[in-house]
C-alpha cells in the first residue's frame, strides 16, 4: 500500500491518536476485526458481543448528530 496521506487516510483526534478513515479501510478492502472507529464494513470481523456494542454506539452517535442538526 502507498504512503498514508494525512486528511485522506488518517487524522489525529483530540487525544492525539491516529484514526484511520473510512476511505483508508475501503482501499484496504476488508474489516480487520479491531473495531476501528470508521469501519465501513459494519465490523463484520469483530467478534460478538463487541460487534453488537460497537454497532449500537455508532447508531446512538448518529442519532445524536441528527437530533442536533434538526434543532438548529
């Protein structure tokens, strides 16, 4: 794989952790099973019960975002 590009393949969060983007994961082509924040594969390789917890957290975060944007 080519050299990673900041802002396209990854970014740094508030705690200075490197976070891989959905774009990076799509180029990789599969779910690695680690429960990455932007997994576009719905955590298909993450073992239960962690997979269900991650999907629930993602759903809750999206609901909060939608509610916030509707209140503006």
